[in-house]
């Protein structure tokens, strides 16, 4: 499954024009990197991937439509998968994008 291009456009609209923003095809989707760190991605499996602080992962997984990001059979701490129905409205998408961007910009920029 290809990533949802309409979702990618909505993410672009929320992130806005940033000099430290790059887009990169990753994990079968389209990732949005801030300062070289992935913030969010339109997932190739549908929905959204969100980068967050490791210590927040468990609490955020309890949010509606959120769950673990599983890679190679392992749950990834500091990452979430948000189901498509959790990001089908701007009100649903915006807090997740903001959370991912805020976390990515809190990290030292990659050179």
C-alpha cells in the first residue's frame, strides 16, 4: 500500500514552511524530518507514525486510535502508530503533528 498523498499534503499544511524541514521516503511512507529528525510520517500502512519522547510512549498509546509502532516484530519506544480514523480530520491530525514536530525540534540538529 502506498502512503496517502492527501494526508501528506495535510501534514505539509500543518507544518508550514520551515527551513529545517525535509521530506524523505521511509518505512514505505513519506517522513517529515525537522532538523534531520523524523517528526511524523504518512505511513505506507495507512495512518500516521509519530516520533515522541520515550518516556511519553506508554501514556500516548492510551490515546484513541494510537498504538505501538512495530518494526521487525518489536514495539519501538518513542514511536507511535495512529490509525487512519484518528487523523481523518484536522482536529484529529493537528495535535499529533504538533507533538511530533515539537519533539523533533527539541533534539539537537543533525549535521
